[in-house]
């Protein structure tokens, strides 16, 4: 039982809460069961807007249900589309973009995000960020293809101009295969 | 110019401030110019106690001066000794232990912490931690011997029992050779 170190997903939520203000525009690139989508909808409020994507119909349906149950119907636009195509749907600058990689919890574990499409999606997502905006990625390595996705992502991160982006990684040295966090802040200038 | 991502040393201070309460016992294993020692002395206050170590006379002297200038003379015990020998001086459980590795800023860059002594010091420091206590390490890799120290430390972290310790790493993927942070929390149970 640890005192202050939280699970990765909650660390990500704390960080997002410090960046995303009411009225903001946010993207959930991989809605999954919709928990992050709902969290973003709550942060941006009625004056904001959230775009949500998932390649799986099941995920989009579950997310729509969760949002409806919580009274968020107008401010979230859901699309059944892979995150690598988000630029086809989002054309305005965004304050935050969230990726939760791997497979759909409770869904088909053979349908996973992949190294190439994830790298493209993250590159496109960063291009949408406003100055001072934040991208959050939760990365899993315990499933087939996970280590390759991690390698590709981290190699891409190393290419980011350090004056334009700061890419920080928070991982756990004595927890092999625990999900870990990458956050990328876009410079203000 | 980044908005919320701070330099590693300040991230470490924020974390320490959330763990170290007035009356706590803290160790600065590598006092250097004394900035962390002073910060810890301020956190623990008059009811607390700080032990400070450095192998270099110059560092101990500078730290003593900085503490005196700030009115902290009674609560800090400074020792000119390598951090690998801290168990010779600290025999009580501690709430926090801080390591700032590499060389003394402004001092002789040939005198650096080393892989073997640092690993021993960290192992000994963790043995001193109270349940719920925290160890903070700022690691530098840009100087000769730095990469080897990082490798040794991270290999040691991987051996820590995950029920007893949580070892988290915060580093920067697009800042090669930037100092980075390892924090280790000891479980409450």
C-alpha cells in the first residue's frame, strides 16, 4: 500500500486537470470504455468541446452510453475512426489530446493500437496542439506488439524539437509491464 | 518557454514538500552547495532534524555557511563523509533521503559520485526509510561515468520488491543528458 504514488491513469488525470480549463477543446484519440472522454467532458464543461475517436463500434457505443448517463450529450462528438485519421475530423487547435493505447479493456485483445498508426496519430495530434497545450499518452507494453509500439513512440519523441515540445516520461523501474505515462507539453512561444 | 513542466530539481522539491512534514527526519546524502539541505531544513523545521553528507570539504563548508545565513544551525548535522558510509552516522529511521548525483557545481568536475558507491548508498538509504518514506535521486548522465552510474542505479531499482517499494522514474525523452528524477516510496505496510 503506497501513500502518494498513484496508478498511472490517475496521475494522468491530475495532470490533465491542471491544463484543461472550462471552455477548452480536447481530443480523446482512443475512447475505449469512455472514462477519459467523460473526464475531459467534465473538465471542459458546457462551454468546451471534446472530440472522441475509436476504431471499434463497441467502444464508441459504450462511450456514448456513459456520456449520456452523465448528462454529456451536446459537448462531445464521437467518431468511429482510427486515431491515425483524426485530422480528417478535427480542424481546430486543441488544448489537450489524450491517448490510451493497447486494447479495449473487456474487448477483443487482438485489436490493439499499432506502432505505425499510433506514431502517426501522435504526430498529427501534436500538430493540433495550441501553445501551452498538453498531450498525454498511457502506454502498455505487456501485450503482443506493445514493446514495438513503445520503441516506435519513444524513438519519435526523441525527434521532437526541444524548443517546441517537452516530452516527459513517467515509468516504474520495478514494475515491468506496468502502464506508463508520456506527457508532451507544447511550448508557449 | 514551457508552462507547467518544471526543471527536475523543482519537481523533486515539490514532491519532497508533499512527503516531509514539520518534525520529520531527513537525510541529504550529497549536500553539494547546500540548496537541498536548506530546503529540507525548512521543511522539517525546528522540531525536525537533517543529516547532511558530502565527501568534499568545500561542499560541507559551503553548506554550513548557507545554513547559518538562513538561521539553521541547530537542526542540521553535517558530516564530511561519502554517502556510501551514511549508516555509520544515521541510526534512526528517516522520512526522506535525497541524492543529487554527479559533480559539485562550481567544484572539481573530476570528483563525481560513482556507480558502486552510489548503489550502496541508495541501498543503505532505503534501509533507513520509514514506511511511507521517500527517497529522491537526481541523476546526471552528461559527465564521464554518468551513463554507468545510471545503468547501475536502474539495474538496482529493478531488483526492489514491488510490494515494499515503488520506484518511479521521470525523465525527458527529447532532452538527452538532462538531469532526471528517480523517486522511491516505501510502502506503508
